[in-house]
């Protein structure tokens, strides 16, 4: 895809984000656009950053490890895919934000690696909001316990929750987005650092924003279909 097409797509997405914010009484600055570039080459990342994307999302540690040396720009890197504990050290070295913490063990490994690197890694808890057996993440009823354990660790900073609702229409997904927002609001009583809501992708980000999303993960609508 050409740089001009990426720029045009991004402008359209930003316009739709602004409209969704207007409908829900919010400001566009409250929503971080994470451009998802899994399977795309380094050149596509640089084109996206040149067009104005500041945050890049990737699904796999190995993929970023293989292509990051070819990325000329300096985006903020988000890991949005499942993370195995044995890749925690690489994840800390490569990423600024990890959206998919789903166990105390994984959080502990990330914290230890972050301390060794002399950095503080931002993390979100992945919530399996509909308790789908094929998806990673914890149930909403486990979130308060895990948030407490993660918040106690030096080296990482717990800032929010992430979810992927069941495949459905945007309006059918609305209830799941609302449930995550309500969960975040309840957890904030004991965990005031929990402000982020990572929810919404190319097909449903407008509804997610209307329900409170602060991070939308958009790939196809900006960079086109993969493969």
C-alpha cells in the first residue's frame, strides 16, 4: 500500500474517532490510536509513523525482534498478542506497553526483566470478558486479585484493562465494552492507576470509543488487508 493511501486512510480513521468522541462527550485526545502492523514489513511501519501514527501494535515478540532493526522511525511499541513467560525478557527489551498480562507469574517475569533493564514497563490486564475458551485472559472476577498482585511489583506499572469481545456486530459488542468499562471503574477504587481501556479494532472501534475506550487497535482500516 502506498504512503499516500495510508495517509488518506489514517485521516478518515481520525475523523471517525473524532465523531465517536463527539457523540459521547469526549475529546479525541483521550483516545490513543495504536496502528497494528502484524505481518507487515518495516517499511509499512515507517510509512504509518510518517503519516502521524505514534503508537504501533504487534502480536508476536519474534516478529518484532526480526524486523525492528529495519524500522527507521521510533514509535511507541505495544504488544497486543499473547505473551509466553519465556519471552518476557525480549518483550521488556522491545516493547513499551504490554496489553496481555493474564497471570501473576507472567507479571513477575516482566517485572524482574524490567528491573534488570532499568526501565518501568507499562502493562494492562487482559480480560476474557465473555469467558471464551479459545481466548487468553482472566475472568472479570479474577481482576481485582490480579490487579493487586501486579500493582505490588516493582518494574512494571499497571495502567488499564484490555479485551477482545466475541466476534459479532459492533452493536452486539457494545455490551462487552460497557462491561469492561464498568469493571475498570470498580477496580479504580482500590487501584487508581487503572485508567486505560484497550478495546476496539477496525470493525468496532467507534462503538468502543462511545463506551469509553482509551486505546483502539486498528490495522486493516489503515494498512489494508494482509496477505
